[in-house]
């Protein structure tokens, strides 16, 4: 068993509108509290197993929909009262998925201990344009050819000559590929330019036969701990029609040589050391593009915060009796000593199912959130449980969005988590996953009525 007793007397509050972002350590740290805006069946599942959750929607059903981010949630009077009551005179530690200025101000105002980096240092590394310039200066061998400028000032013919068609335009900020644009011709360029003429963008060469590798890392004291690489799920038609939209990740990464893994680990450590010199501490993750035609590796993005995979990844770490990177993150901010021993062999996959039509994934909207087993083409509901690290072979967790939530095109409608791999060697979903997605709608309706 891992000894977490050094955190026994430290009240920690993870502030997140969505409970899914705050999961990971809720069952292993005795004074770890999740503060979320919106109700989700996971709220009751966590409480059932002894986790502590404050859900604002349970008492503020109308006002909660005005809260758009963790900073606004932290500033709500009922949240502040809850933190004060549970802290019992001790200084509360505040976690959040992504730094923002509101959290910086509130933590300073109320004397909270902020357990994430400042919004200023996050911007320095996470902004795609800033990081593009960093890779160009410090990691030229892993820099993807491109340019930066206001979209309205850039010339299509020049871009076409330098990068050839098609090429890719990205804004400085965006989530899951939603501000990444594929430019196939001058009309695509002019349409985008007309909408966002003053937007600072990076324009890069399009790699027509590539895949994305990602990892989770943590700066702890003088060390940079680097997790095993995963392959990003994107360009999979069953999950999204947009090839740039992220639809999950799988550990281990397929078709990644040991040599390439060593290069990715080495570059990740060097990036972490560079960040540490600027005062950055704790969790971050990197994205790498690998060109399958040439084998060349490019350093793509820096998620200078907790990553989208952090909760799921943490559960897998705990399932292997490995000290999670989140624990090293907390120890870094509390200046606590933990022996450095980190080399887990992570196996697991997280699929994000996005809306591509009104009916394509109706089944997942009908199912309860919980644990399932796939028997031939039918889903067997095993119970309202959530702990990916405890799953057995051929078991899955399905987490659906709220039934009354309005879901836009390419937004998440459900996620599937498993301790199995989900891709074959052709980068396609395995047959059992296709069966899971296509399991008949009637089964889902029967399960939802149990």
C-alpha cells in the first residue's frame, strides 16, 4: 500500500464546474474535497465510496448555470462558506484544472494556498503561439515549420509557397482541437480570415500521415518525472467527423519504437527543466507529432497544467500501486518529501464520444453512468460504480453527459474508460469497441429503466 499519511492534516479542495476534472485522489486523501457546479451521477458514486463532494447545483439549481469556470465557482458565497467550514482553521489548498486570474486573485484575497501555477506562467508555456516560439528557439530539431502573425496580415500565396497545400492554422488558445483549421484552398483561407482578421495565429505545414503522442509529466524539486507515452485518438470516424478533434487516448502507444520513446522522454525532461527555471512547478503534459513518412518527431503543444487525461491516468496509477504524479504535484507545492520512484507501465484507454448527428450515439444517451461488460453484442450493466483502476478484462465504464444538456456538434456526449487497448495496428478501433458503440439501442433503454 502507498502511504499518503503526510497529507492527513491538509485540507485540499479541487474546484471544478465538472466533477470529472477533479477525480483521482478523492478516495486516498482523507481531507480531499471536490467542489463542483453541476450534478452528475458520479457525485453519488464518489460519496458512496467515502469521497467528499460539494455540488452547488444541489442547493443553487438556477444560479449554477451562470458559473462558467472554476474561478467563478471558487468565488461563490456558498463555496467559500464550505471551504471555511471544512478547513477548521487550517489554510485550505486550492486545486483547479487550469490556472486563471480569478483564482489567483481569490486565493490572495482569502489567504488560500494556491496549488497550481499562476495564470501568467501558464500563459507563457500553454499559449500555442508562445510555445511555437519556444520550440523554435530552444528545440529547433523538433520544431515544425511555420510562421506566426495576425491572420489579416498574412498572405495566402506566401503561405502556399512556403508550406504547400494543405496547411494548418491554429489560434493561441483552444480546446480539443476546436481552434485548429485545415486550409485546403484559398476559399478556406479567406473565409477564416474574414471571421478572425485580428487574431494572432500560427500557420504550420500539414503532415498528411502523422499521429499524436502525448504524456503526463511533473516537476518535483530538481527532477522532471515523465510518464509513459500515449497515442491520441483523433481522425477516427466513429468518434468524430473532424480529424483535428481529440477523442481520447490509449496507453501504451502503438508503433512507437524504444528509440523514439527515449527521445520523447529526453525532450520532455528538457522542456520541464526549462519551465522550472521560469518558476513552474508540478504537473504538465506535452504533445508530439510523429511523421510516419519520415519518422521525424515534432514538439507540438505544452499543456502547462493538469491534462485532460489526469483523472483517468491517476486512477490507473493507483491501480498499479504507483505513486501518482498528482501526489508529486501536491508535494511540490507543499514542499513535502517523497522518494522518487516513478516508472509505471500504464495500460488503459479513454474514449471521448462526440456528437456527430442527432441519432448516431443515441444508445450512449440512454445508458446509465456506471460499469458494464460487453457480452457478444449486448451490454451487461454491472452497477453504478466508478474506478477505472479496478476494472477487469472486458469491463468498461461509461460516463454520459446530463440528459437535459444541450450538446452542440462535436461536443462530448459520453466517455468510455477501460484497462484495455482500443486501437489495432492500423489505428482503427478494435472490433469489440465498435460493438460497444453499436450495441443496440433497445438494450440501452432496458438498462436505463432498471
